[in-house]
C-alpha cells in the first residue's frame, strides 16, 4: 500500500461524516501537498475493490465513503444527509432465504431528517 493509499484509508476510517472524494482530497492535501484528485479516485476504487472501504451511492449525489464496520444508513430524501443506524445483522435471515452464500447487503432507509422536518419539509 502506498503512502497516499494509507492516508486515504486513515481519513475515511477517522471520519464519521461520510466524506465525498472531494472532501477526502481536501484532507489529503493537508498531509500530502502534491496529491492530485485523480490519485484520490484511483485509490478509492482500489480500496473499494479490496473491500477495505464502503461506497455509498445516493441518487443525484456524489458517492460517499465509509468504514466497513457493520452498520446501515438513514438517508434524508430531502437534503440527502446520511446518518448511521445500528440494526440487527440480517445475515442469518438472508442466508436462510437465499439458501447459501451472498456477497453483501447494504441497507438504506429513506426518511426526512430532523432538520428538514423542523423546516417543514415532507
Ligand atoms: Zn434532511
Ligand atoms: Zn456510515
């Protein structure tokens, strides 16, 4: 793993705000001033392929990145904010119904976040 790859992985693992590639790039620049955005994209796809990070896609928004500790997400339909939520692991139930192995699952629960609700969005 190159120095930049390690730095990018550290940035993602120490963030709890689901950073976009651009945000990761800004943070990487603070530590590695010669880094370019293309490096970030390359490393992100490599890390994702290796299963070291999670990619979260929300329609109409840039992809965001997250650590691989098992958790699910609440997605605000209005502002697109992501919030972590801990649900029971569905793996045993899925294995039973699929009759065998499956690759992974990624739950997104749509809702209207408290801030949007306060602003009267539905
Ligand atoms: Zn919202
Ligand atoms: Zn998360």
